[in-house]
């Protein structure tokens, strides 16, 4: 016998109205109720929403990051505070997006030896275009900043994440004397020995007097470079302030001046040997074996 309370509980609920289906609707599977958005929407490609290799968390994070305005924080802690998933799951999903090409991380020089990591989200991996300017306003769909293409290409636009290139800029005039080329070149080339010793133009100009002090004490450029790059922290340990690091070494490891060499004593001239004058057989000192003494030279000059 059926439980009467069970039937009573079912009848207490209001059954949903029957859904009117179009005649061409599929017999199974999900159906969509479409709505045309005019504000607060994000265009997401099916290559992300239906990506076969990404997890559900990675796809969801990708859609969420794509919907954020430029400048929004997408760190692991920020995303973990926004969603119920933990930091480990969020970090794993971000690595998936990075491996798939949706998330890019690039090092950017800030000057003064400082480096920052910038995060760029690519709407369509494999296509290059300029990074869009920050969108201001509620509507997110706005035209990107036009960037002239270097050459005609197929219809696909390209998304190029600009990487800063070192440019030669004039050294700022901090003092009245220009920087010595040899000292400035030595400091600029230290980054070839270790990339952590990258210096800005201002830092090079500030450290030039310290290098000139070494050169003034007869230290060679190779000796200075070896001293500044020897015994650096282990690889992978950052040098946060390379200019201060090198300034400390230039000041504390400055070699003493070379001792002044004593003046060389004049070697006395070797005296001429003794020989006899050919005229009077008098003994005289001369290097010429046929020389005459002074009196004989006078007699000969008078006779001539």
C-alpha cells in the first residue's frame, strides 16, 4: 500500500507549465533561450568555451578574465578570493591557460634596474594584434586602437605583445664633465657576464666616477670586470638593486695605488783608457788610439 503522505507531498508542488517547443527542435539535448545583449556583455570564442584540452575551471577562469577590464588584478590570491576554488586549483588552471596560449606573462623594464611581470590575456591564441587601450565605460565591446600593419597579411589580425628593446639614449647631464667612454662601456657590458647586472643609463653615469678611480690606480678593465662579477649570488637569486650592489663593491674593494718606482740612478760613464800620444809619447786618456795630446795638436795646427 502506497504511503498517502507521499502523494500529498507531490501534489503540494505546482507543476511547471508545459514548454512550447518549436517544431524543428531536437528531440534530446539542451535548448537555448537566446537574448540579444546590448550592454555588459563579453564576446567569447568557441575555441575557448569548447576547448577540448582545457578543464572546466580553466575555461571558466578564461571567460572571467576575458570579461574583466584592462588593469584588473588576476593574481592567484585575487582569483581565489573571488571563487570557491583554492589557490592550488586556480594556479593549475592559469598554467593550463598559459600553455594553451591564452595567458602571456612578459618581463617589462621599469628603469633603475627594476623588472616587473605583466600579464596579457589573448582573446584568440595564434593571432597577433596590438594590445587594446583600456576600455572606459560600461560597454566592453569597443574598437581596438588601430596599429599600422608592417606588411599586408591574411585577413587575420595579429596580437603582438610588445617586448621592450634596449635603446641607446643620451646619458643625462648630471655633472659638468661627460662620462668617460671606457668606464661607461665597461659598466654597460657587465650584463653580458650576468643578466642581473643590467644598469640604466642614469645608473651607469652615477657609477662612472667609481670605475675611473680604479682606472686611475692602474687597474685594467678586465681586472675591474672580474672583481665586480666574481662571487655573485647563486643563479636564480635576484639582485634587486644592481647599481647599489656594484657601487658597494667599487667602494669597498678599491685597490691601493701602485707604489712609486724609485728613480733610476744615472750610470757613470766609463772612463777612457790610457794610451800614448803619437807625437810626444805622453800618456793621455782617449778612446782614439791615434789621438794626439793637446800640446801636439797645437804644434800641428801652428805648423799647418
